[in-house]
C-alpha cells in the first residue's frame, strides 16, 4: 500500500486512557465516521495475545471504512495482523531493518525531530514521517518540542509525506499553516473529546484549511 499525502490529513492515534463510557473500538469507529484518514493502534501495556486480538479487530474495522491501519512499535504484531503499516520511533528498530521484515507492501512511518533523522529515515525506506512534538503534550511526557522552523526544514528536505504530532488541537492546529506538513496526528484531541465523531469533522475541516497554505 502506497502512502499518499491525503492519508496523513487526520491521523488518529489511540490511547485507552479515555475509554470507559465507550470501548476503544467504539471510539475508533466514531473517529472513522467523523473522517479520520488513518488510524494507529498504540498499546504500551497490553500483553501480546490481547494486543494481537485487538489489532486484528481494528484492522477489519479500518478496512470497512477504507482507511489504513497502522501498528505502533510492534513489528511482530503488525505482521501477524496484516496491518497496512508500522510506525517506529528513533529508539525502536531502524527503518531499513523493519523493511526487511515486513516486505515492500507495508507502510513504514518513522518519528523524527530534525533534517538529519528525516533524511536517514527516507533513505532507509520510510514511507512517511511523524514530526514533533509541535506543542507541549501530556500524552508523551518525555517528548521534546520541535520548532516551526525545524518542521519547515524537514518538509522541504524530504519527498515523502510528513505528519505533525504532539499537543495539537483545534485551538492551535492553524498555527501549523505554512510549515508544509500534510496533516496532523492526534491523540487526546480526538479520543478525549465528548463527541468524537463531531470533533473529527471539525478537526478534519481545520486540517484541510491548514494544508491549503
């Protein structure tokens, strides 16, 4: 599956911190109904058996809406559930090694903070880049913020799609206008919302405005 720029427009990254009133699967379906263009399953605490079971179910749900399904970090789970993609950070497996394991058809995303990392990821076979944290975020407490200028430098240096992540919400999303990013990856702005479907509709409209700089 090729990674198109449009795929990055409204990229939903799961976090079960906001489950309770709804299951994670119900939340993801609401995000898809609201226009999410990509879904990443991020599980740091779940055991392998339940992670795989959840991944298989979420892959089927995303396929129903024609939206790519990405697994965070766990290459083995991504392969077993036949995910559309895998996303890795700088401290995870290097993109070239990931490509050797997953083959040519799976999308590979890599988190980057500067041009050097971005070019290395692209050369190693990454299909898209995640750049951030663009703003202060409570989701990933150890995340260093990336300046607007750094984001511009990265988007100018690479030929693959770039998604901004980290502390982005409907109040600050338009501040990213002119950076060259192709969309936004959101966690709490989506899954912490009272009405996820309606919030996604609003966020998608704002993200569309943002990329039309």
